[in-house]
């Protein structure tokens, strides 16, 4: 910061002090002592405020909330955006408005307490949601224009001509959260002091992904062609790829650092041997806490009761307006709605029956008509499906999987069970996406077609008991299966409809509704016949993680259904080295047709969510990218910050 600017601030403070001293000389004698004490206290407060402002300016921290992203008060970072070699751009607009009101607690809900907060090894939606508040990425996609990348931890990134070498320049004013441990225990003394984020933490992210012991199957596939990383200095990192690939750019620059200084240590601060680091990382003691550099830090966890995040007052960027975010653990979304209606929660997602009753058919007494609650229906980049375990004899034949799809009454369920909060789809691309193949015709709801396909696949009712059977490995096997399902009312409702239709064609399905944490464990271990699932889609498209055959046997990998198709593999691999958008579109549409024919999933619907919120929340809007309900720009009405009403 220029010395002249510091001098100006000091001069202003000095003049104020002199003015106040002049006042001292004219005070009345009988009140002089009392006035001097009061004025002295004011001077002390002014001095402290001035000191804080100077420190903030020296660190380049935004004081007023009028800047966001790369600009901040530190000119070095803003100037870097003018460098022609920098691939980053300035944000379209500040994330936090200048007139945001600071304070208050946002009360949300989550269905269960995550089993761990290591976002790399735990890829559940709940862990990822907490991560969006606790962590930063190297850079991010612009909230208004997701096609451009804007600075976060990295303020400048240079790339060579063939996209095989990246140089990341990081900020030098970022600190990790101090872990929320019990500091009354001597073993945690080594964690008390704040630690700076450095390039070592960024490099550690890549190292753990490449470590064969680390169970991060969901993301490892994107880094197969990563060559090496090189820490140039404390705030500069070079990343090298073996060859030019379409996905290398995003997976290099949108990384999330990991605190190397903590993940390489035992709970008492001793070094973990390098040869066992990957294994220890999978179940590291620090995974009990979401330790990041982000705008919120963990304040408290009460198992199966709540997770409380507090604003990071040492945050390097503009601080979010809301002071705390409380996630109440509520298993039943109907209960969550009732708590929102009663003023105990600020934000919830309306279950379909509630949406129908209170919004679509709501009378004058509905909270959505009398001003007590606001609502908005948002199309989400999320789709739901039924996954069929192709490694099990029941679902190894694509004719059987097609039969399952014909037996699912998608239009009826979306209308009658989901209250219209869904759009039917035919593949892993959302309706309206350019990659959707217009030649793909949705399999209709037709029980006769389902029966015919099962007959062709050898599933017949040979003993007249109403259940189809088939000889498998010399033994007669009935067509009975269990479907693993997330335990919520809407899921139970549409499974009941599906169950009845399957019974009509001689198939017995038994739903197994479980909590999300147990469901995820069973899916990771491949302990299922079938399951209900959902995927949130990123802005860019790479089918490798979910659909390449190599991912079918990866621990905790995403190809849980065992989909294996040679032509699909060829397309997926070609996509990774194809940059021509027309050619990519052609390949993606062919891939869509293969999925349609093979039916590894019964593609169900694109999610439409009806959000409801307390009107005390202001500036509520839903962004294009996940999570769409990111509350960083929101604030709580000043008069309601200390109220639950």
C-alpha cells in the first residue's frame, strides 16, 4: 500500500485528536473529569478502529463489501487481470451487494450428519454442500457467465499453447481455518495458531488424487494423464500433463486445496510415514472437521441434531452478510416444511404433496398467499434414475433393463406423485441440452412391451405362481429383487407405484429405504440389486467418471452399475482429445443413443425444486451453477436478525 495513503490516514486521525483536545479546554469545570473520561474512551475506540483498517488495507482485505472476487483492495491482484497471459477474467458483478446487511443466523436443514467431511473421499451431496461454504477453489466459474473463469485462491494462471503446462499464482494473504478441536486437550496445542495457505497445499491436492491408496475413485479418472506438479515457491505451482486433453484445463484450475500441514500429521502432530499416507488419508482424524479457507468455518457439530457454521472473520475476500448457518438434522422433509412454516427454519424444499396442497391448491390461509412464506420453482441441473446392477444375473441382459423402463409410469408419477416437479428424460443430458439426440424416442409406459421383453430374455412363469423365473447356473431363480432407496416420502410413494406395476408383469420388487449415509456405503460396496440414484451435472461434460468401463471396478467409483460397452469407451476416450465442438456434439449424441439402447439406468426425471423461505431473507436468488441455493449473497432483514419470526 502506498506510504502517502498511510500518511493521509494518520494525518486525519491526528487532526481529529487535536480537535477533541481543543474541546477539553472549554468544558465546564464541574463536568470536566467525567467528559475527559468519556472522550478518552472514544479516542481509544477510534484508535483501535484505525489500526484495524490499516491492517486490513495492508492485507488487501475488502473493508466495505463493495468489491468481490479478484479485485479486493490489493492492487497487485486486480492488476494481474490486465496481463494478456492470464486466462482469468474479472467477475461479471460482485457476489455480495454493497448494501447487504450483516448479521443473523440462516437456519436450514440436512437429512443426516455426514459420516466425514473429507470432500475428496466422501462425494455425497451433503459433504459437497458443506464444502461450498468451508472451502475455496483455485478459481471458479463466473456466477453470471459460467463460460468464463474468475479468480479465487489463484489470481493469475498461465497456460502454454498445447494446454499441457499450467502455472498457478496464488494469493499470499489466505489462512486456513483453525480446526474446531477441544483445545483443553494438550494433544491439540500444535493446531492453535492460524496457518497460511501455500502452494504446498495446492500440490497436496494433486498428490492425494494420484496416490493409489487414496479412495477417491469418483475423481481419479480425470487425472490419468496428469504428469507431475512442481512447487516453484510458496505461492507458485506448475502443473504438467502428459498430453493435451479437453478436461485438463478445468481439473487443473478448479481444484480445491487440502491442508498438507494437517493431513500429513497424526492427531498429536507427529509425522505420518510417507508409505502409509494414502491409507491414513482415507480415514484421517481431521476428516471429522471441514477444514478449509472459505467464508464459513465449523463452529459446532451435534450428532444427528445440527451442524453450525460461523462466518470466517479472517476471510481473505468479501465476507458474506449472514453471520451463521445452522443445518438442523431433520430426516423427514415434511417435518422440515412444518418447521419452516412455524418460523423455526428459514429455507426448505417443499415435498411434492405439500407443494400441491399449499401452492397449487392453496387457499387464502396458505402461508404462500398470506405473506408468511415465499416460494420459487427452479429447474435443477440434476437428474434421477434407477440403477440396475449389470453384474447381477437379473439385470445382465439389456432386454430386462428395457422391460423395467417400460414398466415405469414416468408421466403418471411425475404428475400425480411429484406434483409436476420433474421433467421426464431419456439419457444423462438434460432436456434442451445440445447433446440430447433428437432421434432418441422415450420408451413409453407399456406393460405389454415389458412382458414381451422379459419373455424374450427367458424370464417366464414356469410354475404358475405369478412370479417369473429362469434357470441360472442350473438352478431355478425367481425374478425377485431388492431396490436400495433413499428414505424420503416421495421416493417411497413412487416406488409403491412402480412395485405394483412390476407385480402385474410377474416381477417382485422389495424397496429397502435407508438413510443417505448407509445407502452411500452400500452403493460404494456394490451391495445392491438395484438402487434409486441422482446425479448433479457440472457445466462441462465428460462421461468418463460414470460410464467408462474402467470405472466399474474402482473402489468408491461412480460406475456402480457395471456398465461396459466397447463403443461407449471409444467415444468417451475420443471426447477427451477432441476440441472441435461440432465433432464433440456428434460423439455425445451417439453416446446418448447407446445409453438409450443399453438402459444401464432407467432415466427417470430432471429435478424441479420448489424452494420455500422466510421473507426475512433478502436478496434470495438461485444461480445457474450448483449449489443453486448458495446463500453467500443473501442477507437477513436487520429487524429480524434476532428473531425467529
